[in-house]
């Protein structure tokens, strides 16, 4: 095993089920996926602008929610599941 002489900073990414994400997060993911699909498969340039605007608005709302809620390990939707799994 390794011995660390200083604190280690970690960015933990959890794979959450889609239906457990917040509404704004699901909306952003859905709109981004739809735009990417449309760009790669359908390729209609006139639709790209509308979808890009919708995606940017959804991203802004998503980031506003993240900044407002300040989710972390002690406060957030996965808190109780983490405690149950770890202890």
C-alpha cells in the first residue's frame, strides 16, 4: 500500500441512474443528446440553431441549479445511499 504524507484531493464521479438525476440535469442531457443525434444522423442545418439555443438554456439552468444547491457528499440525493453502502 501507499503512504501519503499530505492530503489527497479527489474528484469522485458517481454513475447515477438517469431517473435519480434532477429534472434540470435530465433535461440538459436529453437536449444535448438530441442535438448531437440530429447533427450526426439527420443533418438538418435549420434545426441545429433551434436545438443549440434550447441546449444552451438547459445548460444555464443546470449550472444555476448546481451553483444554488451546492451538492456534496453530506447534502445531496446520494447521501443516504452512500452512508448505507459505506457503513
